[in-house]
C-alpha cells in the first residue's frame, strides 16, 4: 500500500518499490479491496522479496516495523514507521492502517519536497 500511495501522491518526485522480508508471493486480498476504495488497482503489483533488488542503493528505505528482523537493504536514510501488520485485522482496523500508511507516505513526500 505504501508503494501505491507513493505513486498516487508522489510519482513526480519518487520511484517507490515495495518488498517484504518474507513475502507470501501474493497480494493480500483485503489490501486489494482497501486500495480499490481509494481508486487504486493493487492487482497490478506483485509480492516481492527485499532480495529482489540486488545491489541497488536507495536514498530512503522505510520499514513498517520489522525491527531487528529487517533484511539489510543499502540506503542513505533508514526510517522505521512501526506500522501494525494488518494481515489478520477486521476491515475497519485494516482501513485505519491503510490510512496511517497514506499519511506517513504524504508526510515523507512533503519532507522530500522541502529538501
């Protein structure tokens, strides 16, 4: 969802990539539905591992709260948003997490625009 919100709100200034430490290989259907509600088709995305990016060096790497379990990805700046994993939440709680992610993305994009 963070990658999608980066495309929605910041495609003019960022190229965002999304990956997990242990991806399932499929996009969560609840996430697909949650993003559909804001007009974004998440079915165009694929579940990826952080290892899929090879030797790329990123300006920013944002983790969603994996703490010490985060795989190492080279970056100039690292941010941990400590977002609760919505995987098993009911729809209402899932949508709160979706909105939290959107707000965090917007905040980071504003910081990048101000630099």
